[in-house]
């Protein structure tokens, strides 16, 4: 955030949204989020933004919609975290291509009774996530909504032409890697829901806080995605938004292959292990079917494993891509069982909370 | 629409959305909307689309959100028109920059009970508007919504670097032009609302149909916007989405100038004139404060008027940009009166129906 906008914030913070009006709000946000960059030929406030990309770049574009009551619940998320997460999940899609995020457009549908402080908190959260990755807000839309908050974020990024890593390149024999612990976010969501039912007391245990933090403020793996792309080692990549089993299934389906992963190898955080007794499902269930960890999952030939380990990313090898087009799990007893994709599927009334998809 | 997708449509048209599921729906839409283009390195179905723009181009980006009950009412719009319009209003923003639309991302939040036929009709409408302007759907998001339909469209376009026409360049002495008749869309909306109250009978009068059509299926002025840009005559341009008085106010505010327009010069359609007795407000009120006509408004020095008239666009000169920073209207009696911006402002509880803003 640019320093002088704090003053501006104080001046208008007590105004009701209905007094500020749409154009007042847009102007407020414009001042709060303004960044000068030679790449932004025209930013917020005209009919469209005008942007400059390097001549050799491919432009990456992804968008996600978040709807109150479906993707989030204000009983257990604050507005700042909501802004952060709305941006972070889109940044994560750019990370999954090995790309560099550049520009963002954020639309917000706001129920008329909402306080202007909350709207500004939302944009402060967006701003923090954007600033953390040198990405600039260049446009968006604000409008009123009759029932609940609606958010839509579009992220534009860039990558060297034909160097983006898709979901379609996995090959039999490839090792399957993930960039961090899984299941934390879904466990964090359960903790938040349970605390909300009990009247908001989430407890003071650090391991619970770490899990809820993973759910509320996910960290997109931009730098790691770019390192993996630059290494030229990965055949296919995705970010784990729907859940390990679902996202691995996407890679396999789109690459025309199968996979076998080992339950024992799936990285679990110490916090998740410590929280086990507080949770309804097994640690492994959270890791397999809990979405929104936003770690990267990618496949690479086994000959490249040494190069990968020199990248300085905490990679974990969880299994192998197979010719046979099915998903299997070697469980903790060493028995191979079918692995069903168990992430969230809108309209199908299945489990868990959220899904984002370009 | 590509011919072979009709077969695919027939095969799945009777499935319920809950059976088809999110991924089934995405696959369905992908097949329906698929276009091959050397500019689309990677289209629908990965974490992000990868797109190629000419090295010398600026990338234009704009986004709009449409929420049921705020921006549209299913009592008087069909799903096909809703899809058409969601895309058209974003195309219009690219037109207002003098740009060429290239790629589109469309997100849709759908109440679970909605029929798959309606969802597909919506995308057919999107598809028709995109095809009419050689623009390609490259991504989006589909998710469930608890209450009502939510739509977010992002449009990416291109323009020769620094040739985009902004809102900030209007100069005192510039003539003010519009590209077509005004007030039709707002009058059309009133006719639709009134017919909806009477149980759907809109009558068979052609002039009423033409007005409702202008509201439901606006035509973005892409070709005209590009011609105006190529002529290098225009100092500032905007599309009339909020209403003539509001959008002229945007130009004036952002250019630091004022304007005086003549009521007698504002172009009114024969349909609007014929419908006058069916409507609650005066023709001029619709033209001044009725939004969503999606005609272009631009300013140009008077010395360039002859060049402009050779472009083959039905331009109408409605007034002049002034040094004094106020808006005035010369009314039909020749009396100069202040002109108040009267378009829709979300959160301010003013008049009319809709607003779109980058």
C-alpha cells in the first residue's frame, strides 16, 4: 500500500457505502491500489486497461468466481483474508503454469448494507496478496448485490512462449512431486466451522492456528512454479485446489495416463498430525480429498530428480505415472487400492468446500 | 457455433445439471465453444489460458459483473439474450478504446435447480456475440450459487500501442459525436417490465419490439470504434452504458473540461418517438439518463469533422466541449439549463437499471 493513502483512508472510513457511491468507491480503491509501472499504459478508471507485455511473452489468463455461502462463509473468514484469498487462488493458477503474474482485475458485488470499512478491508487483503507478488490491479467492477457478496478475479500473467507447463504432458514412468504438506487447509476449514458453531472460540493452540491460517491465507507458489518451469524438468503441472486425488485425476485424464501414489509418502504437517484428535476425518482423508492447499503437483522423468532437488524447493516424491489409465493408492499396510477423485464438484453434491477452475 | 457440436448438444440436452456435474458441463461448453486459432496456445481446460498477441500491441483488459435481480430479471430476459448481452457489454468497452476484441473469459454462478438447457442457452448467446466479432472463449469458471445467477465476463483485446482512445483527452472546442440513437434500451426495459407485470404480453407492435431488442441484444460498435481510432480524429471516447449525461460527465471530469449539448440534436429513433405514448417518461429523459445504449460517444476537433463523415458511420454532432467545467443542455426552447448526470450509480439508490465499469 502506498503510504499517503492511509490519510485518505482515515478521511473516508466513516462514510457509509451508500453515501460514498459507486464512483466514490472506485476512486477510493483506485487511490489505494494505484501503482505506477511502465507496463500499465492505462490503469483503473477507463473503459479498459491498456497493458504492455514483452514481445516474446505468452499472455496467461485465468479467472475465478467466489460466492458467499458457497465458497466462503463470513462466520469464519474476515474481509481482509477474503480479499487475500480471492487474489491468491488466481495467483496460484498462474504458478501452476510456471508463469509470472502481472496484472489483476477484481469485481465485487456488495450487499447495500455492508459497511465501507469491510469493503476497504477486502481490498486491503487483495492489495497485500498482489503486492507480495509485484502484481498490479488494473481494473474491475463494483456493483450492488441483493444477497451476499460475489467476487470475481481475473489474473493476467506471462511466460516465455511455449514454456508454460500444462496438464497434458505427464508420461508413464514420471515421478509425481508435491511442493508441500497437504490436508492442512481442509482441516483448518473444519476447525473454523466447529469454532463458529461454538460461538467463535478457536482456542489458542498454535497448531490449530497454523491450520486455519493455511485455509484463510493460502500462499501461492509463484517462485517455485517459475523455478520448476525454468528447470525444464516438469512434464505436467497443476495446483492442488480441488484436492490431491481430484487434481492428480485431472493431470492423468488430460495426459491419457494413470498414477500410483503411496499413502506413506504424502507429506503431512506436524500441525495436522497434532490436530488429529480434534478432527472428524483421518489425516490421510484430508490430504487426499481436502482441497485448497494450493501446493503445486507436477510430474517429471526420474532422470531429472537430481536437478529438481537442487532447486531449493521442499519437494516430496509421492508416486509414479503409469501407462494403465487408473488411479491407485498404496495404503499404509502396503496394499494397493483404487484411488477415487474425491474433491469438490459443483452441482454434484459431493464433499468439501470449494473449487476453482480456469 | 461449430456444426458438429449440435449433435453433442442433442445427446446431453436432457441431462440435469446435477448429473452432468461441473466437469461434465465444462467439457460440454469447451466442445461447444471451441475455436482453433494460432493465437490460442492453450484454451479452456488448464489452470490458465496461454495467448499470443502481436509484439507491437497493447493488451486491453476489461471486466463486468452481472447479478440477477440487480442487472437483469429473468421475468423479462431469456437465457440466450443474457449470454449475448453479458459478452456484448464487454465488447463495447473494447470498442470504446478503439480496440479489437480477441479473447474472453466467462464465469457463471448457477443455482443448482436450473436446467442444463438454460445454461447451454446462456452459452449459446455468449457464443453468438463472440462469433459476431471473431472473439474466442479461452476460459472461465462455473460454480453453484445459492441465490440467483451471477455472471462475470472478462474481455481481452488489442490496439496499436498508444493508439487507444481514453476518456481523458477531450479539449475545449471539440465537437461531441454519438454513433446512434439514444434512449431506446431504457425505453425497451420499461416496456419489458410493464409487459411482465401484465403477464408477458408485449404486444406485436414492431416499434416496441425494436426497443426491447435494443435492450436485450445490444450491438457493440467494434467496427466503428476501430474506424474512429484509425482516423486519428478523436480526442476522447466512451461507450454509453450509464446514460448520455453520466457518460459525458465521465469524459468531462476525466478530461478536466465541460460540455454543452443541444436537446434538439440528440438522435432519437422512430421507434422511441412512436412509443412515446406507451412510456412514463419523456423521450428526452430516456435519451439523457437511460443507460445501456452502447453507442459510442467521442469528441474531436471541429477541423476533423469532414474526415469523420467520410468514415461511413451515422455520426450525430450533439454539442461542444467547453473550458468551463460544467455540463449544460440547450433545451427545445433554446434555453440553456444545467445538465445533471442521471445514470445509474450502484449504492446511491438512484434511477434505472444497470451500470458497467472497468
